């Protein structure tokens, strides 16, 4: 049902959804059972004329079972949840399948900058393709991403991938994803990062091999042209005043 | 009895608040612009005089046509979309928040009416004599002899602006971080002019001269 509202576009999106469902069912069913019991008990032992209220200590075994049995059931369900969560954690966070490509993601107030290694497959070379607020990836390829923040805490969130990773300045986070569905999906920031946090969005374009190759060639040519034309002065762009 | 009185009071308060919110008339024009300016304050300051630490320029008193042009460029990715333009990345999404018809015009009208302030020089380097030659040979054509700009040429006033901001913008034009889009005609013109400056020293010289213009 989740997929009906939010497409699953990565290899591990189904695992995340399954975990969400397990949690939702266990907690949901338990919530309903507890609330039904709660209100039934209130009704059953409501104030009645001629019946004095009495304090129940709960020492008797048949009364104590009202606590013990649910308690033990909750413990068993907790173990089930922990096992399910660890399984997904190991699959997504502790396992890094070999990468077909590596991309760099830089977060800053309030934009995303993506660096694709370009045709040579190496980052920080002249043919890198750098884009702002638009990320292009190839379907059915495993990507490693190196996520950094330039200023404050951000969170790289791709709902269709079921991927969310915090980014803090001074640290490079490595993760992975494998797109399984072509199309255009949302990227957003999931960590309050300032006044324009709410509009710090970007576009993820998952393409076929042919589409991605065409995009890459067009933009790698642009990158080479821009590089050749770069004749910037030596000062930093922000031009710190000498007296500061 | 007392409980009923409390419940009545709370119900009256809720209903009054709801009716008050329904009857509030949306502000228009400069009044609306003043409301929108609340989003500009965190970076550009209460008085719109900019903030060096955040690399935000002084905007108070800038002509409304220039503010409209620039905000529209930010909104349309004609400015601030270069991956290296860190300051532009901050302004661009905020420009996108002005999405109702009239928002940009209203906030521009308000900002243009704010008292302008001449920003004193912060750089110690810069040869004003050499800068004068550049200014009177290149910049004067559009920004005029007094540095007050020219609406017909879409050139903004620069005499009052912070020197660090002006040098930073020259750098951005030079690197192609601003004026990069073929659709940004006037930005492209400025980029061509910035490319006539050989190096950082030439930029500091011309801006040092700009700060000597009468204000």
C-alpha cells in the first residue's frame, strides 16, 4: 500500500517498507487491544449504586496475570522488532556492495551540489559533472555516495529510495543506493537547517543507460569548456576584507 | 457551575480567534512588502544594510527595478545556480518563496523605500589612481560617473555598496559564477566587462576608487 502513495525506486526500499509495516502492525494491533481493554475495564467497573469502591493490590495471581501476560508478550514482540530492524540495518548500513559509480553530494544552506565523476569515473578531475539541485543516476547501477555538509547539519533525504542520511560539517558520510525504477523523484533536506530549510529541495533523475550516457556526454563537454575558460583571479570569491 | 463558566469562556475565546482570523484583510503593496521583508532580515539585517559574516549585501534603498530583476533571476536560476556560488545558493531558495503574484514587486517597493546607507571601505589595499583609470574607461559607461547606476542600462548603483561585496561580485562575474546564462543579458554584459580586469589587484583598485565617489 505504501508503494501506491510513494514509489519504491531503490533496491532496499522494499526492506524499509517491510520494517515499517511490521512496526505498524505490531504497535497498531497492540494499541487497539490495549484501548479496548482500557475502555472495557472502565465500563465494567464503573460506579454503581450500592457497590463501594475498593483498592486492588494486584497480589493475587489471577489479577497479576493482567500485567505479566501482556508484559511478556511485549518482550517477545520487542525482540521480533529488534531482529527485523537489525536485519535491515545490516543490509543497508553495514553492507556496502561494490560500486559501479561514486558520486559526491555536498549540502549547504540551502542547496545540494552533486558531483558526478564524468566519463573517466574519477571525482575531482576536469571532466566532473557538477550540478546544483539536480542529480542524474543510471538505473540498476550501484552507487556509492560521499555526503558532506559545507556549513550546518543537513539530512539527505530521498523518499522514493527510502534513504535518509544526516550530514554534519567536518565529516564525510559514505552510503550507497541502487536505483531500480526510472523517473524523476524528490530530494529534500530532513534536518532543520535555517530559514530556507523548507525549500531546500532537489530533483533526482533516474535514467536508462542510453539517457544517462547522453546526459553525461552533454554535460562533460560543458564542464570541459567551463574549465578551459576559467581564468579567475586568485582571490577567493567571497573576497575577505584585508582589514578583517 | 464554575466549570460551565470556564468552558464558556474558552469556547468564546476560540470562536473569537477564528472569526478574527477570517475577517483579517490581507495586506497589499508596501505593507505586504514589509511583511515579506521579515524573511530577508535574518541575512540582510533589520535595516537592510547587509552582513559581512553572511556575505549579504546592503539592499536598503536599492532601486525597485533592480531588486525585481535580481530576485527574478535568482528565482529562475539565472543567478545563484552555479555549484560554486555559495552565497547565491542561500538567496536562490528564498527568492522561490516569493511565489504569489506581486510578492517580488511589493518587497522590492518596501526595500527601495528603506533608508540607504553608504557602506564605508573595509579594504586597506587598492590603488585609487589605477582604479580611476579603469572606472573612467570601462565602468562609467553603464554605472555613470557618480556610480549611481542607470535604469535604462539596467546597471545598479554601486557607490554606496560594501567594497567586499563589489569585489566578490567582480570575482563571480570573472569566474562565470554570475552572468553565466545566455538568458541573463545584462549579467552577460557585466561578465564581459569583469573579464577586462586582469587580476584581483585590478578589482581591488577599481573598487577602492568606487569608494571615493561622493555619497
